[in-house]
C-alpha cells in the first residue's frame, strides 16, 4: 500500500518520487479508470495550473492568432487557459482583472485596451506575487513587468520609406487611438522618415478614436472633405486600412495607381481582400508562444528578472502598393 503523498507526487509530476513507484501508480490508475481530482491536486501543490489571458478584442484574427501560440505552449505543460475579452472597454478590462485575481490564477498574459488605465490593479497583482506578462499593447512604463513587443517605430519607418521609394510624396497617416501606445510609436516612425525626405506635412495626419472598418472609411472621407491631397496612406492597422480601401474604391479611386495603401498588423485579412494589402507582418503566433514561456518561467522562478523580448516583423509588399 502507498500513502497519499507519493500518489500526489505521481500525478503532480513531482521529481521527489522514485520513477518505478511513479510508473506503478500511473499504471494502476489507468487500470482502475481513476481520474485525479484536479482541485485537490491544486490545493496540494499551491498552484491552480491555470493562466488567465486578457485580450482587447476578438473581432479580428490578431488576438486569435496570438492565442494559438499561447495555447500551443501551455497545453504541452498541462496548463489550462481562461480567456477574457475586454471589448476595447477599460471598465470591462478592470472586471476581467478582478475576476482573475479572485480566481488566483498562476499568471496573467495581457494585451491592454488603454495604456493609462487599471495600473493600480496590475501593480497590486504583481506586488501580491501574480506574474503578469504584457504583449503588443502595453501599459504605461511605470509597471515593471515582462513583455513581448515588436519594433513599431522602426518597421513603420521602413514601410513608409517603401511608399517614398515607389514615388509617393503626399503620404497620409491614419493614426490609431491615442489610448494605445503603439499608435504613438508608429506615428513617430512615419514622421521620422518623412522628415528625412523633407516631405512631412502635418495636415496629412488624422487620428481615429476606434478601430473598425467604418472608422477607416470615415478617416479617408474626412481627408477628402478637407481637400487634403494624398497619393498614399500608411494606416495603423489592417482593419482600418481595409475600411480606407473600401471607401476609396467605392468613390472611383484606383489602388495603387491613384492611392497606394500600406498598413501594420499582418493578419490573414491582409491577403483576403482585393487588392491584397501591403503590410508589416508581425509574428503573432511567436508573440503568443514567447508570452506563455515568460509566464511559465515566472511561475517556476518568481524572483527572476523581468525580460523584454523584441520580435522581428516582415515587410510584405502586395498589390495595394505595387502593380
């Protein structure tokens, strides 16, 4: 007969158990069709084997693709994922944080919907020992946490330089909402390259408050109504770019002959529209994988230093900018 301790160690994959004993326990459990009580095991180990994930939206493939990477890593380590969607609402994001705090998840993986909100809650969880990994859309820099990012400013610079290189001189920019830190980074890259070529014009910039297809349409409509002349547009996201293209095509503009369009995100949507969209393609699945690995490392090594992982993106040129 065996006491409960080695049986628990066997199911928890604890190293402090004789391999032969572990094999005997697991084989006996299989023969008896025994399923361990996960809640009881969690109480024994002090861990829930659950990681919370908060995403700002699930209407585009962006978050879904990141989640694929997260799940791929966590499933291999027998962790469960609970996903909550903030719907671009800071109050709903707050409710999601409180939900995971009450659930006592082992870690949180977060992409924020507002860089300046809910800082107090994130700080509280970190101080109370819950690791938080931020990816893509980060909170303000006062939070000391691990993160996974792409080089927004650099790749925006390079993409706008592509527009310059194909002969465009009046390049508009549809800027993402001010509550998203990436929006400023991409705007910086846009401005820097246009200043380099001495073709910067502040009248060619327009900022949206939301990120739907309709917002993209309305942004271009406003540029036209303001009599702003442009021959190219660099857009904060694929969804906004698709909205901009829709409006231009409906109103007789040829893409790319009259207006070239490039964006940033690189979701599958960019290759599903016509003309196909030139975009900065971020490694979204890898972003999810790296976020999950950082979370697991923090769970196993709570006192380890926070890390920032910077991923490379790709410039993908398609028919929205090249004939």
